[in-house]
C-alpha cells in the first residue's frame, strides 16, 4: 500500500502559497483509470483567454498602431526636475515641493545618491479612496515605466489616512506588512524610513510603527523615489540622511516645451521654434499640436518613438503606411515626414507634403526604411517660417507584418493562434469607464473620440469591439465581449443590429458601409464586468438587475439567439446572490466567476467554489439551466507557479463538466517590463521586435492540443492532481497529471477499458516555481516530449513542480 506524505500549506506575503513537505520513506503515488466509465462532458471552450486594453495589451501590443499618443490628448510634459527622473505621471513643482495627479504607480526617482544605511523622510498629503495610496520608495534599482517595474521597498500611506503599507518590489509586488493608523490625509504627515542592513523601521509623524527584518533576498541599497498609486498627492521636505550627514532635496528644474507628453520636440539651434498644445480647434478630441517656426533657417517639429519610447521597429525594405491631419496658417510648405534614428541625426525614409491648406486635411504617406533600426522614430517637421497644426497621426505595417491584412500585429496574432485558444473574451474593468460606449467605436477610426478610460485617462477608440470581432473572425476564436451597464437600451439594440442584422436593416447597412457586409454572428454578450465588486451592496445588486433586464430585452429584441451573460460579482455567502439568481434565472445562461490562480492550492479552492455555486443554483431552482463562465482567471504571476495554479484550475473545471462553459486566463498579452497595475500575468509577452510565450502559455497550448471531450473515472493516492479524458470513439485517452510538490513522485499507473496501446507520448512542462521565459531565453521553459514504451501497467516518475500529459492512442 502506498502511503502519501503529510502536507501543510503556508501563506506567504503577496498571497502566494508554498508547499512544505515532511515525507515518509517513499515519495510515491498510484493512479487508477477506468476509461470505460464516463463521468461528464467537457466544454471545447476550456482554452480561453481574456484581453482588454490594460498593460498595453491593445495599444502598443496587438493593435498595429506604432504611434503612442496619436491624438495629442496627453498634457505637455511640463517641468523637468534637476537630478530626478519621472517614470510616468504628471509631476509639477508647487510651493517648494512637488505635486502629482492620480496615476497607477507613477514614480519620481532621485538620481543623485544611493542609500544603503541611513534614513529618508518626506511630508505628504493626499486624497482618494482607501484603495489608493502614496509614499516613499527606498533602495530603488532598475526603474522603468510601469507600477511594478523596479526593485526596492515601498512605504505608503493609504489615501483615507487609516493604513501604512510596506512591501517589496522585484518587478512585482510582495506585501510585507500593513499597520493601521489614524491620521488626516489632507494634513501634512511625515513619513520616515530608517535602514540598517536587512532591518527597516517605519515611522509616521515621529512614532515608530514597526521594525521589519527582511531575511529573504533583501534589497540592500539603491535610490530614493516618490510614488503615487491613484491618489492626488503633494510632497515636500524630502530629506536623506546617511553617514551622519543630512541632505535636503531640492525640486529645482525648468519648464519644458509645450509638446504633448508622448512626443518630443525637434528644434535646431537657429530655428526659433515655438510649440503650443492647442485646445481650440483640434481635428479629433480636444487638443492638437502647433509647430511655429520664426527663424529663417533650421528645422522645427515633433517626433514619436512609440510606447515607452521603445522605438518604432523599422526593418530594411519594409513598407510602413501612415496618415496624419494637418492645417496651416498662411504656410506654403513643405512639411516633411521622416523615419529617423532615435536622436534624429540620420534619416531612413522621408515623405514630403508640398502644400498645406488652412483647413484640416488628411495626408496619407508611405515610408520604406533603407536600414533596420528597432529604436527609430517618426518625425514631422518644417524648415521655413510659418505655423502648422498636426493631429491624429497613424503609422502601421503593411503586407505580411499585419494579421490577415488587418491592423493587428501578425506575430502576436499568430502566437495567440499557436497557443491553441478556442475562446477570447474582450472585457474587464475598461468597460466600466463611464465613456466606454459602442457607438463611439465604429466608423472612421480617425474621428472616433478619445475618452477618459479606466486604465488610461487618454484612451482612444481605434481598436474597439468591432476590431476585436474582426480579429477573432480571422483567428478562428469564439468571441465574447462585455458592454458598460449604463449603455442605453436603444444603443444596445442598435449595436446588436449593427453586428448581427441583415444589410437591409438600418444598422446592418451601416456595418456594410463600414466594410463588413457579412454579419459578425455574435453569440455571447456580457452585461458589465465585476459589477458590485467593492462591497456587498444590496442596492448595487438591485441596480445591476435593473440594468441587466433593460439591456437583455434590447438584445433579445434584435437577436433572440444571443446569450446574455451575468457579470454580478459572485459572493457565495451573501443573501444577495439568491436575489440576483432569481431575477436572472432563465435569462442569463451563465454567471461570470473570476477566481485567483497564482496559488498552488488553486485547483482545490476553485473546486470548492464551483461545487458551492452549483449546489446553490440547484437549491434555488432544481430545474435551473444556469451555469458558470470563468471569463477571467486572474493573478500576479506568469511563471511556473502560475502554471501549476492554472492547470489545477483546469482539472477542477474538467471535473465539473459542462457546468463550466469556458475558462479564460488573463491576461492574454503583456509588453515586456510594462506592468501598470500589479497583474503581472501575461501569457504572450512582446517587445517591438519580439514575441514569445511564458510558461502558462505553453500549459494552455499543451491542454488545447490534447483536448478530448469526455472525462473518465480516475482514482489517485498520493500527492498528484489527475484527470483523464477520452474521445467519443474510445480510441484516444489523455491523462493530465500535476505535481505541485518540490519532490519527484514515483507512480504506479493502471488503466482499464483501453487496450491495444503499446506506446504513450509524454509531454512535460516543469521548472522551479519562479522560472519564466525572457527575451534572451524565450524557450527556457517549454514542453518536452518523449515516447514511453509500455507493456501492461506503467511505472512513471513525475518531476517536481510539473504538468504532464500522457497521450494514449490505439
């Protein structure tokens, strides 16, 4: 008899679970499979992903628009501080200090000195909700754009004055300690940090809150920075003390040129250029960029180097296509559009516009680079006196660099296809922004209005629901999308007619005029996203029910075949769940549930939640047909630990059969080293020149490529998580085996109900919990395949921290 080891789960900071084991003499297990005993049927949509414009999945990612900030809506860069580097946000001097508008993770890094031992203090006042905060970063190393893109410690005060947060960043976020306090956030509060080796003491208004000894990979030195997390904040009196000397930090600097934030001014010494961020008469949105040249020689203009100024990836001989809108004031030209190197000292391609009207006009252009330069930029400039306005600048690839001739990056689209995705959901918190509206996303993309988005206050609509559907159509993914619950029923009815109606209908005709005469055949629409997530609020749930019913009727009035999905936040212990269920039962076939999947215990946790959900549904109505849709499987990781969380979740879903319609891992995409919100969980990573999969990408690929529709009986002793599936004909059997322990497990396997198999294909993905793929080593963690000859029962050793598929075929 095999004896399984004892187990204990310990929760680490940041919500990660690590398994500690006290083993008996043998690390062993048994697996017994009865292939003739079918237990349920599994949805083919188990292999989904969730995508939204968060962490630049769309703009800077899938959407092949190389210009970031194309509508010039972002404010001017403004003030440049001496000895500081700003990583995102809009930092301005104020009364001897500095202020910052609310921004997710903006930081201002002081470059003059490093601090290992000593102290740092600052006074701050802030405003916002309890979920927001601001404070100090110490021992900062390798900073970049993105909330978690650095290494160091964070000490922040909650915007309601009730809590001090302390944690560590290593290109991620690990909470180390939280202390409840009571101060007025609108008053000046003094935050102080004292450091001595691995010991860090935090003080608020002269009172010591705690001393923390970081014994696990401490950060022992680095720079100092100010930081905000979505809070309007003022800082003053920043000082650093080390080696017995105290330095008071100055916020001196100079005001920059009036050029929109993501653009850089171009001005030769003799050009006498003036730049104006003009809010009077933009082509699209509120602002355009003015370039005025008063001198008679030199050049004046602006340049864009794409997202994060990473560079526009130019390849020798590759054609780039673009367009922009220009008007002039008695300006007789020319205007030059050029592809240049990063500092403008070399030009790879140019296009000249000879005459400029005094009214807004569209000017298409084409550029073919004469060299390869991944860090190139697009420049627009003049070389004679005059004044021009520019707005709405677009630059894209052509040919096979675009996905099926559509404005999407081909390499990213192909990577998503190769992952084996069968379902793609477009939604998330972005749809909760008040200005997120379908009718603003259709028609000429150059006239779609910019809006205040949830993740980006200067969001644009070049990529919207219709573009998403075009992508899914070309890629072969089943599509679902979410809409804002405050859309009007009239607009939602028009939306459904636009997407699914015949060309003879009013809105179907508009769709055809916009270039898509065939219907999109939309099957799934979600009303909202994570609605009533912040508190168990009965009034909030009642409001959601009211909005759902209004939009449900509008959708069904145009297409009764569309499934309308419920996005009320699932709280199994709340009496409000029964209220929502009874209101939507018979209308919504699926309730959207968003689990967390970073933990090694994910499968067990999700299994319990799904079991409870199913039991409650049947308790409330024994004849109900309502089921579950996992439209977001969330977390903070993209390494092997996330693999194990993901695949144990998939095993839990398989055991629940068709009660779970789909499971969509988030996020589908992520730019390398760009993380705005702590959800460092991309599956496909990319830079302007490279695309590669993280370990969870390959886990999804393995499962999708080996999908079989019928779950069969399996019994396990020991520390393995196992499901087994077969095809309808009984010719193939696939066994999914997950080892979440830190030891290899010797296993005896017995299979009944399948004969005539003498060879098994074994596919394994394994590695240490923190292992991930990088641009330098994109295939560091990938599946390894081998054939296993068998003669009767199988003895096999499953590696530590591994996901293994065993494929039996007659």
